[in-house]
């Protein structure tokens, strides 16, 4: 059997944690940062965990992670 290709867009966005779940970066951090408060930007730095309902879909897109 040939190797399965990873979804390149998903590979850039998600990383698997040691426990098997996936983490993702927060959105709204790329531009138009002047109108956002310092507190809001600071909270957006922290990575979030993927919802359990989406874990199956992400794991299919990243078969070797």
C-alpha cells in the first residue's frame, strides 16, 4: 500500500499532543491588531485544544501525526 498524503493545510494548523488530542492556534491574531486590547491579544496567544467532535476529522487529515 502506498503512503497516505497528509492534508497540507491541516498540517500547518494542527499539532497532536502527547495525550492524542490536537492543539490549534487562535484566530484573529494576524492583522488589525491596533484596535484590539492588550488583554485580548494576550489571551489569543495561548493555543487551544480541538473540540472532541472535530478530533476524528482532523486525525483523518493527519494520518501520521
